[in-house]
């Protein structure tokens, strides 16, 4: 019986960790550094597939590093609407920390729930 009592705090900690982690991940999924990201990393961005990711890489090769994230709109296939959906997930500094594809449907759900990230 003593053994079970000793396990309760550990189990509670595990339950709290598992219940908080998804909420944190949803509110802070990460970013992609558009100056250093690979094609695969760029394709994690919402509405970006392999073809547009390749155009971003080509644009970067032809023109050098992006000075501002808004310059993505100079890449064919990225308009204002697409940029607005990816804006909070891109950066021109630091490390790429986004690890999963951001889906447009999950963005719509956040907008309709009042989460304006």
C-alpha cells in the first residue's frame, strides 16, 4: 500500500504534463527561418507545398537572404492571403522550430474560437 501512495504524485505530474503539453504545442507550434530552412521545412508552412517551397529556395538563391518576411510575397504562388496565414510562423532570424505541417483548417478553428495569434 505504501508503494501506491508514493506513486500518486508521480502519476499526477504525468497527467498534468500530458494535459498541458498539447495546449502549449497548439499555442506555440514554432517558426520557420525562411533564410535557412530546407524545402521540407518550408513545406511545413500553411498553404506551402513542395513546388512553392522550391520557388522560395530558388528566390533565395537568386536574390540572397530575405530581409523581411513580407518579401515572401515576391515569390510566385504567395499572395497577401497566403502570407497572412503563414505570417506568424515565419522569421528571418534564429532557428527553425516548427516540426509539423500547419493546416489551414486548424488556423480557421483558432480564428473562429477567438484565438487571433
